[in-house]
C-alpha cells in the first residue's frame, strides 16, 4: 500500500479529519559504502531522486516559491544544496566562507524570500544566523548572533516575525572535527530572536549546563517542544524533553529512569502533530520513539524503532518516520497509543531529519 493511500485512509489525533495527500518526502541519506546523497521519495515510498553529494547532509527545507528543496550539510560541513523539485536536478551548490560552517538546519520566511540558517563563526566559535536571499540561487546577505554557542535547529513562531533557536552550547572547530571544546563551560539555551534585526527577545537555560538543547518543533499556539542531548554521564538523571512558551518558564516532560537510560541521553527529531496535542521524539541511540501529551507533558508510549531517525507531521495529524535501516513508516495516534504502518524499505540509511510537502 502506498504512502498516499495510507495517509488518505485513517483518522488520527481525534480531530475527525483525514490528512490531506502529500507530494514528496525529502531527506539526506548514505549508502552502505558511506556515500552521501540527497533524496526525494514519492508518495508510494519509491526513491525518485538520489543525487550524490560530497558532504553528509542533515536537515532540509522546502521553498514553495522556487519549487526547491534545500539540504544543509552536517557540522562541520559548509555546503548547501538546492534540488529543483520539478526536474529532480541539483541546480546549485552554495559553499560558505572558510570561517563559517552550517549546523544542518534552516528555516524559510513566510513569504519564501529569505532563508535563515544556523552557522558557526570558526574565528571565535560564536553562533550566528546566516540570512540568505532566495531570489535566484541562495545568496548570503547578512547574519546576526544566534544568542549562544553551537546553534542547531531553529523555527519560526506562528507570528512569522520571531525565530526560536536551539543553542546547543557546544563549541566546536573544524580542525578538531566534531570534538566538544568546552564541556565544562557549556551554556546551552533556547533563544527567541527578532527575524528582522536579530534582537534577542528572550533567553532560557536548561537545568544543567551540559543539557545541550538541539532539536525543536513549534505548535500552532506558539508552544515550543525541544529535545536534549546530555553531555554528562550516562547514569545522570536529567530530563531530555521539555516545552516552553514565551513569557513562561520551561516545563519538563515525564521521563521514566529506565527510558532515559535506554535513550543514552540522546534525542533527535521532534515533531508535534498538526492538532497540537501530541509530540513524538526519536531516540536513535535507544532504538525507540517516545510519544508525549503536549498539554500535560505525560509520557504516553515508547515504541521500538531501530536507529530511529526522521519525523515530520502530516498535514492534519499523524507523522512520517524514517530510520537508519532504510525504513519509512506512517505513525498515527489512535486508542491512546501510537500505531505504525510500514510503507517502504531501501538499502539507504536515512539521516536524522526529513521534510514532507
């Protein structure tokens, strides 16, 4: 059964609506030989486009106005790849300046004219938000501070004028590959920035300086759910998932000790369903997914998922998920539990994030 027919065939999230159809799924992936690709899947789960690129990619965004998917290189990569969705061709590769590299994530303004990407200033290891014009091929026109060190994922709030940035707090430099240079002085935070000039509007820190805030998603009411990658000891007891709303304190979600131990202090993709009721978080090192009630923060379920990777909400409710073993699945919430429908399998190893249109 195809992704499209599955998506059209179930009610999820108790909304009384059926998800509308979608056109494509985008993700970075590797093959078994370690080659890197950008890829596009059809609604039936077939790999329609697979283009080899020199650097491993992490996240992607779709820009409707130019009918393109943009793929960001994983830290410390300095390239951005533009896939023309109509032709299935790689039409542009942007290479950043020698003193900047990407962190694998970006977000596009509501009008589709501007891209904001998290980057590292390798001269002083400060975090910056690169600002790119999307008129023609992506072109950097400005940048402003991210509000911290090691910015990772970012998103737009529903007001379309505020960025929320997960500053992981980890200083790294390409000369040291991916080694963390400031473990004892890490300063992770969740920062809110004015989209026009980068003004820091709010900044919130987690409970421990080694709780690296990495990935996030935003609900329609402006609630931000984020995942943590804790850089301390594996047997330390710390929360790994939290939520925040501007003007309020951080709220930490339930996490049984056994689940935290299994997660190995590491979360990856975060995806809120379109009804804003449930959030799913992937834990690749723990080979599982976790599902929480957004309003209460109560854990609903943990679901086995080997090398769990990408998550993305469907148009009304439910999610698409991927893993590092080549599986793509649909998730729905029904009868107070997550249900999974296998869709496709390939020999590709999907990276931690995907995008759906």
